[in-house]
């Protein structure tokens, strides 16, 4: 599976014409943004993900996208996603083509996340922040979008039993908000009738 930035931009624009992007404003939740980093190192588009360290404040040891809470100096959510990506992975904003954002997502951990889609300009040299990132890895979209690999499950969490998305990849469990955003990306890129 291969997508170009212009193809994803067209699909996102078409989706937003059908239904405006869902923006959440809820008192008491922390505004945040993540980058959904797409890269095409060869013939296939892949998704870049991180494994968080056990020393970060929240979501210890979880698979996630680079991102975090909005700073007062951030011009918008895109700026937040780009700043956090540079802080966590050493990828400068100039190395990313931003496309737009998927629907906001409220999490039980108290965040409102804006997922920003971005294409990496080639495969950059990464400098993971050792305080936040234990590992960086890539997953082909063909794997994520193969029927049955991304699925709903009931999971016992600190907030009780919750229905959540989950995908297992090479010994890593992608679940929760990250897997939900991958599902939203799949819905954008592949209509339900085309899932492989």
C-alpha cells in the first residue's frame, strides 16, 4: 500500500467536506496533539511509532505517536505536534509535510488529542530522547489495515473494563488512543468495503 501526501490531502479534504472535523472542548481536559508520521522508505507507506519509557509521567511503556500537551507558546495544534516530534525524535518541522488533522479524541487519562497527519520527507536520522522514548519502530500500513490485525477488545484498565482497539505487532501491543487513531486513519484511507 502506497500513498502520497497529495493523495492523503485529497482524501482528508473530501472527508471534511462530507463531515466537518470533530473538535472537542471539554472543561478539565488537557489539550494535546500528536503527529501521525507516515513515511515511504521503499515501495510501501509505513507508520512510525514510539515505545514510551517507564520514566515518563503518563502512559508509561505504551506504544504511541510523538506528541504531548499544548504549550502556551504553540501557535496551534500542528505546532504542538511538530514541536513534540522534534523534542522526542529529533525530526525538525522542515522534515515533515503536514496534511491536516483527524477528529479530536478525548481519553480517559484526561487529554483531548488532536491527531495531525504528517509525511516525513524521506527517512530522517532519528535522535530519540532517552527520557521519553525507549524505542522507535515502523509498521507497514498493509499490516495495520489487514482485516483482523486491528480489532476491538474489552480490556481491563485502571478506569475499569473498557472497549478499545488493539493491534499486535512483533511483540508490541498497540492499543487505546493510539490504536483508535490508527482506526480513524484506516477509515480515511480505505473505505470499510476495501479493507484487505
